[in-house]
């Protein structure tokens, strides 16, 4: 994790102290993990970072703090007081009520965060907060510190979301597709694929608060890179009227096994262990296996699990399927999965619990990924040159699907047209996996494009690459200009 002397010279050749960033992630694995990677990225280049969070989240990140301490890097995990009953999402939490409860509960952190910042011997250089933490705006203003917002989604989605709000789309009862104005490419959205259930007055009030938090920020940080989304980054920056720092893929700067493991939520690790999974993959052919995983929030009922399993079996392709412990709670589901493994022995593998997604995607045997289209998963897959079968469930996932299928050309939609929300059956899964993993000119071109994007991702973080240069500019922008004693 140690930075080179050349990189450190950006911040350490001056008599002034290095810039100090206070990072405020949204609790929840999909938001916290990229913020942890960003923290590591900043300290490796000579900055000081304080990542502030709740007690439960802080406990999960202890491995990150321990590794930074051993490497003598100035990364601190700061635990703010927070009611235990509000600290985290409950099981099966991918619904509007639970999201909103969490978002609103986090407003209680405003006072403790301000107290922490005011107690520091020097005022920090910048606060970087998740866009779903708009309460940080008041804190930053009160303590006189610049603030950037971090949007966990693709820039494609972020830009589209801004345009939809600006033009007042989807506020009527019309469920037809709407073309989004001002996008560099043609994009259609519908109420069904735009989180249409997020329409309660309480939710609308929070969305407006979040929008105001982004409007009043001093800039934005995105987990993407210019060779993937340059046209959307340029348009987003123009629409916001403030700097947009494309610093991704964050995780490519945090690649050793111990660091990767420390950033994950391993409350329920796989019973077979990562080594056993890797050993099984070692026996498989080059790019032969389809990896199947649906992120940290999606929970499938047994009926849907059966459709997934039958579809993978019917595709005839080798697969590695990660199933959550909560999805195998019933004896019937466990027995059915055991029978599936018996029928597909030597070709299929079902893993229950947590495994390292980065370790799997980087394995030579993985040739495709069936994903829920969360941006973290898509970016990790593309950066490893692995094309995808797309199965969005909620939120930004539908537009992320449009990006990878229609714009980048590295995905196969499980449902067909990207704007539909029809039920997914075993035939859809078998068809999509066969199409992704098969031969033919179209499949080969899809793999070629994805491999090229993966090479560009690594080039972006290398010295002289767009991400490396953007990070240099960010650090220089927040270098202390004089005494900041409080």
C-alpha cells in the first residue's frame, strides 16, 4: 500500500502539512467498500484520511485500520456515537421503507461529526461524503470546510438522474418510456425502471434534500475512469457547473489479498473457504466458468432460486454460484441446492456465504458474470475484462444495464429489452448465459471490447493515466495554503 517517493512528493515536499480528508460513507456494504478503497487511494498518495462511521460499521472495518497501522499509513477509522437500534440495515432490507429509515437515522450523526471536526488540532482540508448523507452539508458549512459528494453509481446514471430531475420527467401517471433530454446518447426511462415505488412524501423530501446537498457541494468524486465514461463525465461536470473527479476504479489500487479481504463484510463467510473456491477454479478451463452473484441486498425466494439453478444447469456451461445464507434458511432450499450440485458435479459449484468477488473475477477461469448490475460489481467485472449477463432489480441498476449493454457493448440482458421488468425464468437465464459464453462473432466481439476496457482501466490508474493525473490534481487542489489551526 506504500506510495512511491515521487507520488508522496506531491504533498510532502512543502513545509505545510499534507491535505487531510474526512470521508463519510453511507453505511451499507455497497457504499462503504468503495469509500474504503478511496481512503486507501488517498493515503497511498500522501494524504491523511479519517473515515468516520457508526460503531457497527467501524467494527467491520477494523481490518482496514490494522493494515494501515502496520504499513504506517495515516488512515484512521473514527467511530461516532450512534443508537445501536439504527446501526445497519435489517435482513431483507432492499425496500424503500428500510432505505429511508436508514438515511434519516443517519442525520443523528451531524452533531457528533461536527464535534469531531472541531476537536481536531487543524481544520481538515475537505469532507467527502456519500450523496445519500446530505446532512454533511450543514456540518461542512458550520466548520468552514469544503465538501465533495461521492455518488456510488455510474456517471451515466448520475447524469441521467440529474437530467430527469431538471426536466421533470416521470412525475405524471404515464408509464410509457421517456427519452431523457441532454444525454450524449439516446436513453429511455420508465416509471417501472426508475424506482417507481420511491414516491412517498417522506421519500420525495429526502430526495430533494440529497439533491440540494449535491447542488451546494464544491464538486463530485466518482468511481469511474475516463476511458469508460468520458462523454458522460464531461456532460455531468458541465451540468453541475463544478469539478467532477473521476478517480476509479478505486479497487485497482487496493489489490493485495489481505486488503481485499479486510474491506468486505465477512460476518458470514463461506463454509468452504476462499482457498477451496480458488482450488476448484484452478481445475477449470480458461474463461470457461460463469460467476453468478447478486450483491449484498438482493434476497431471492426459493421459487426464484430454483429458476436460477435450473437455468444455469440448462445452459450446459460451468458455473460458480454464490448464494446467501439467508436464502438457504429453509430445509427445502438446502436440499434442492444439494441435489443441483450432485447433478452438476464437476461442472457446477454452489457457494453459501461470503467470498471475495475480486479474487473470483480475477481468476483466469472466469469468462462471464451474471450480476444484479450494481455499479461496484459491473466496474469490477469490466476492469477484469469479464463480460456480463445483466439482471437489474432496483435503483440505478436498470440504467447501469443500459450502459453496459447498449453503450459499452459488453453485456447480455437476461430479460431482453433493457427497459422491461418482466419475471425472470429458467429459459431466460439459460439463453443469456449460453449467448454470453458461446462462440460466434458477436460473442467474440463482446469479449474483445471487455478485455480492452479492462486494459484501459489498468492504464487509467498507472502513472500518467487519467485517474492518476486526476488524483494528483485533487490533492494539489486541497493542499493547505497556510495555517489552519482551530
